[in-house]
């Protein structure tokens, strides 16, 4: 098992299987069971897959260490970096924005948080 995969799994467990940013439940191994459990389509399930998220991106000098890797749903991870040539917003700033949008029901994963 790769170091980054082990770090993701450790973060997933310590976060009780919830996304660092939006707080939604995530899955690691069985999307079909997850979809059935939550009454959602496999397409929707895809965005809730657990991913390893670097709080400080490797391109910005971040490392593959437990203190720098959290578990984030695919949707939140992808949207933090979407369309950015330069640095993504800080993890703290992005988390605050996502949580504000979740509280207003304006984030796609809000119904799961």
C-alpha cells in the first residue's frame, strides 16, 4: 500500500468517514452499497468517494505526512483546485466557504452533511 493511500485511510477513519470540508459521508471500497444505503445514484455516489487531500499542496511545498493529508470527498477536492493555474485557496479559507454554502443548502453535498 502506498504511503498516500495509508494516510488517506487513516484520515478517513479519524474523521469518521466524513469529508474534511463539507462533512458529508464518504465511501472507500463499495460505491454500490453506499448508493443503496443513502438512496442515491451511482453517478452521485462518485462525487462522494474519499480522496487524499493535501492541506498544503505538494506543488506549494506540502508533504505526504499525516499532518498535511486529510480525507475529502472527490467533489470538494476537485473544486478546491478547479481551473487554478496558481495556488488553490488555503484549506482553512476553502473549508469556511464550503461550510457556509452547506449551511445555506448551496453546496451539492449539503443534503448529506
